[in-house]
C-alpha cells in the first residue's frame, strides 16, 4: 500500500477519529480479528486503523496488522460513525453481522424488534388499532420469526406471547400487537 496523505481520505479519517495504517487483503492469511466476543480470520480488501479519538470495537489479534483496529466507533452529535475496515471470513460473517446489528439496536429506543430466519420477511405497519406485522416466507423453505411482544394472528385468532412462530413454506401470517 502506498498511501499519500490518508488512504480513506484525510477529511473522513479526521471526522471518524482514525488513521489508516495498512490497506491489504487478509483473505487466506494469518490475520485474526476479535470483536463482540468472537475470534475469526479477517477477509476481503481491508483497512486497519490507529484510533485518533475513536473507540476500538474490533482489533487484529494476530498477523501483520496485530494491535491495529479494524472496527471503530466515534460519537458525533446524536449519532455515531462506525468504521468497519474488514470483515470476518465467510463462516463467521453472519454471526458477526447479527451481533453488530443487535449491539446498535440495543443502544436505541427501537420498539419493533424481531428475529427472522433467512427467506422470511417481516413487514411492520402501524395502524390506528396498533402494530401489524405481515410475515411472509418467500424462499419456500419455511422459517421462523420471534417477536419481542405478545401478538394475535388476525386470520386465525391464535395468540403468541412473544415466542418463536413457525412459518410454513410460502405461508403468510398477519399479526396484530
């Protein structure tokens, strides 16, 4: 890597509170990262940072970039800049992305939370009568959804106390909270 004044742009790096030290692809190398209680090989084209005012959320524990950050966070006004310089390998990426989403969802006043399996979609709508959730399995494999509140199936009258609901192949259910 041959950086001039800043690999990701001087203005961005200053705003995000980082300084990029390296940019390379750690795929199939010995670069190991740690974040959210996980340890994994890093992959894809990546940037590795020194924090310059940002908080380190993920760091390189082994390899050429050992000790540098690959994920940082900096508060700006009412929001945060999260700089993600690398990704876990394919095996660990889904769990990492889930933990990342849950981490930031927990920091908000998010009221509509649900876990849903791949191929199943939840479309929340707000009405005068309350919240409505359209749950649709779109991949034909069936699935499941877990809502964080008591719901009633509008079509069948079945009450769900906020636990896992099984969705059949291509099934559509309509839940009222």
